């Protein structure tokens, strides 16, 4: 995927075997000592990322992740380049008490769930963190405002009296110059105009920008996802996957089986791109593969022409078993 990859020190999200909810304390409810310590740690880690201080970050990371830091170091270097001259500000801190977590019967770490009520209202921020060892944790969201605003989120664990990094989640806060709330507003307007394909993808972009990382949910995000589901075109109402592809017929009669649709901002164009994952048979000839991708993009736009006005272009990732995806991108005016 062309989009900048985030680094996860925690394991992948698992939806099975979740333990009973643990205890979450929001920043307005925690003691000033806890709030100040979490904020100071988050600010210190963000400063190290901005300075590309990989050694300093490694020293501030829990032992099981610090011992193999090469992958995270690469991500830190890429992220640091985006943060030059930016102003660091801690936005949110959460205290997550998982001290009562019990290991699974096979000795593995359990999945933990934390429900965080905001200001004693019905609004919530929820954490579903997989493979979490028993302990006292924090989650800190730091914004870096500069030429291009970024967000750095950190999962922290208290080890021997200090807060240490147990997860690092960097992300841009804008795409094609607009933030998540802008994409949400545009998606609503598109849905009202019955532009369901554009709306569905703009809702997806909004979620990508507004969600700190995959294991964080909120009442706010649930509302967004509910609106996206309601606006989904019939062809996407049950989802799209390898087992339920979106089949589009081209002008030459060929069928193209799309198994995923998303958005991308890696080119820095005035508008975001559509990303379409295409299930294909292996093609040894690159010229044949390139033409197939071009024909697939043309078929997609012929079937859903509204996409032309809301996006810069189309990425096609042709995926054949046993091969790396073959990716191409064409601007809308290049697709006929």
C-alpha cells in the first residue's frame, strides 16, 4: 500500500477472547500526578521522534520491544521528516488499569477492553487492546502542528516506577489538505446528493484521519460508521472481500473482480485517490499487467462515473496468489 505505514508494537487486533472490561480513567478524573506524568512522558517521546532520536526512544521503550527496534527505527526516521519545525501539544491522556488481567490458560496474554466515559456523559472512548500483559497502562495522544499536522499516539506501560513506551502510532491528520471533519461533512453532502460511492469512500477517509489507531473506538466514530453504512451503495452494503468481490464488466466483456476499495493520499495531489484491489491470475508480462490494470480502472469508472469528480485518480493493486501486488496509478483524465 502506498500510504505511509504506521508501526504497531502491540500485536494485531483480535476480536475473540476479550476479557471483562478493565478500568479506564480519563484526564479529567485522574490525579494531577498521574495526568502530569503521562503528559510529560508523551511530550518527551514526541520530542524524541521529532528529533529522530532512535536511541533515546529505544531506551524509553519496554524491554520486550526495545530488544528488536530496527523496524520502529525506520518508521521514526520517516516520521521525523514530517515533523520538522512543528509545535508539540499533548491533546489527551488516558489511564488504563490492567493490573487485574489474567493470562490465558495457554500462558498467552489476554485481550483487554477499557470503556472510558467522557465527563460522566453517554459519550465513550473504548480501547480493545490485544495481547496485553497485566499492568498499569496509559494512552497519550500528541499533536504536532506544522506545515502538515501529524498525530503521534503512544501506548505506555508503567515499569519499575517509570512510564515506558509499549506502542507507537504516528499518522497524518490531513489528506489533500483537509482534515477528518471536512471529509465527514463532504461525505454527508454527497450522501444527500445520492452520490453513494463518493460518500462511502469519503466516510472512509474521515475515519482514517479521526481514529488514533485501530484499537481505539469512540461514540463519535461509531456515529460516523453508522452514517457510512447507511450511505453505502447497494453493491457495498454487505461488504467487499475475496469471498464477496465487486464484479465489474469492462467494455471488452472482461470481468474484473474487486476485493477491496479504499483511499490514498501518498501522491500529495489536490484530491485523494481511489484505491482498488483487483483479484487476478498471474501475469508474467508487465505490459500485459499494466494494460489489465488500466482496463480495470476504466471499467470501474464506467460503472460508477461519479468517482471522476471527487478523486484525483485511481490506484489499481492487482493481486495474484504467490506474487507481490502489481500497482499502477492513473489520474482521472488519463483513464478512458
